[in-house]
C-alpha cells in the first residue's frame, strides 16, 4: 500500500479559524513533530533497498520529482533517484508511529565521478559529495594545478547545470626557498716597461729629455745633485751622473702587477608559489642627469647582490623557476667625470632564465670564462723604430685578464619552523669588557653565529624528491649478536680530493 502526502496545510488552517470560538482562547494541545534522522545518498538512475524494523502502512515523499518510492512489502521499500536534488521520506505504521524518516540526496552518478578522479589522478585523495544541485570536492592533491584539473573534470562530467565547489588542499607545501651561489675568480697580470732620460748643460742651460708617462726627476742646485721621481705602480731604476760635460738623469720603469679577486655570495630568499619575490643587499649610487637649461636632476642606480624570482609548484613536487640573479659593484674602469665630479661605473654579472627542478636539486644557470689580452706600444715616430737604440724611444704595456664565473641555484620546498630552531649570526654575541678588549684584544666575548639548519623539505641528495617528503633520518645500526666477534675498523686513509668543474672550462 502506498500513500503520497499532498500539501493541505492551507485548508486546515481556514477550517481551524472558522471553528475557533471568538470569546476566548482554547489551551494548546500537546504536539509531536518528527524529523528525519539520517541521510540517504543515491545517484541519478540508481536505487536503494531499505529494510524496516516494523510493518508500515503509509509512505510519504516530499518531492516525488526528486525521488520515487516503491513498497515491496510491509517491511521493505525501494528508493530510486530521479533527478538531482534533496527530499524527505517518511514511513508510518497503522497507529501513526514514524517507523522510518530520512533525507534523500540525489546526485549525478557520484560513484562514476570518484572512479574517474581515481583514474585521472591516482596520487590524489578526492571525495565528491552531492548536495542541492552541486558537488562538493574535499581531500588533498599533489599540486595547485591538480585543483583546477579536478574541478574541470567534475564540471565536464556533471554538466553546466551542476555547480562544482572545491575545498581541496595541496599536500605539497607552496613555499619555495631559493639558494643562489655566485662563484667568481678574476685574475689579472699587468707588465709595463718605460724609459725616461733627462740631461742638462749647466754652462749654457741646454736641456734634453726623453720621457714616457712621467717626469724622471729634477736637477738640484748643485751640479752633482739630482732627485728621482718614482713611478706610482712600477719599480724604477735610476742613474744620475756627468757625461761629456752634461748632467744626465735617467730612469727605467719595470713593473709587473699580479692580482686575483675571488667572490662567493650566497643569497637566500623564500616566496609562495606563483608570487614574485626580490631583495637587494647593496646600495644606490646617485647619478646626475642634465635636464636642459642648466638644470640637473639626480637618479639613483642600484648595485650589490640582487635576486628576483617567481616559483611555481608543479605536479610531483617539481618547481618551475623564473629567476634573475645579479651581482654588481662599483668600478673605476669606465668612470666619467662631470663638472669635476667623478661618477664610477658599474661592473655587473646578471642572468635571467626559467628552469624546472625538484626540491633540493641544483643547476648551473650561467657561466662565464673570459680571457682577454691587451698589448700596447708607445713610441717616438721614427726614433722608436731604430734597432737597439729605438728601445730608448718607446714604452710598452701588456695586460691580461682572466675571469671565471658560475651561478648555481637550488630550490627547496619548505614549511615554517619553530623560532627556537633558527640560528642567527648574532646568537651568542657578548660585548667584551675592558679587560678583554685592552689586554686580550677581543672584539666579542663569544663567537657569534652557529650552524644553519637544513631546509625541512630538502630531499636526499641522491634521490628524486617526493611530494611533501621530509628529509629521511638514518636508521640505527643493528646491535651485533653475542656470538659475533667485534671487528676493528681501520680508519680510512685521507686522500686529496679536487672539486669537479661545474662546467667545461670552469674550475676552482
């Protein structure tokens, strides 16, 4: 037997208003309201058999367009899903007691959605829950791109009339810490050879000289005294004396300059996936710029160690990086002078590229090997070409520069850590007292700083990074059995180890 309830609330209200006495208010009778006690989820076109604990006589469906009920016996009913939506079902006994009450939610074949998501994203844990004309997605995925992909797949499966709401979370941390290493070695060799000769006839005042680059010296008031002028960057060999009645002052400049500059910077920066982060450790140099009509404005040019990058966390913990590291320094080479003010030039090493790496993996994104030679000869026309004696009328300079530069980047997927685990350069610093400063010559009471912690999400160096994997802890060594004799381990012999080149032609 099946009865379907119809909305008759309005006629009953009118009859109650007509029958009610006008002279007084009757006391309210006791009322009992029963609500659904459970939720039954069924896909469209699917059914569910419900077995009851007592015989029923009536079944009520609030919205027959959403769900249909077939009564098989007094203790069993079939519930079928007709269209997406939500309704309630009541089943009562002959005495009017509510035997079964539930809320029925009909979705668009949710079981097939779960199977599709498991097939398309085997590593994700997604649960699809149908509600009133919509599907709620909960669970975790490996990367932010998987969130949009799951929404697109479910929307295509359920149709445009169904709203898809995503509350998915990513298992991989979205914060990326980038470590950049600039390793540069610059070597220079400069050689200068110059001849300076100055003569003076004290009787007639005749003076003759050959000079290259500077004045060799001056004659004193006495005919036998002379003063040499040494070169600022060269070694000087000087000779003074009389020859054929002439005071002779000569100087031979021989100079060699060897120089080597090593630069190693290691800037670190952390940013969230999809956002651009940058910093500069350096300064700004003012540069005057003419504006016409005698007006001068000042522009500031940045220099120092700079880093700018945009990380994007991909599937399987891979990281796409658009990185732009830069190291610049003030240089006297190429400086210009404006209105008596010298403005230094900037020596810049910069790289900009996009790469894809795993957490803890490193890549050389830029390298430079430069070898330049500069040889110049300054001579007196004609006289400098005379064999043997022509060396007195010419000077030569030789300069060679060698530069090797490598830029290495290493990204890490990181999570925030406890503040107590962070080591600062100022930790442990204590100002020295008078005794330590005057007698001991100490600048600090203790050695500041300490060992920096490794990024929490750094994977092993010889394995591929896993999604959200923590750095593994070495297992404890098994204890030896009582019957086994202890083996004495010999310490390994120390061997010299040379660092491998980061790229062909680069070695440090």
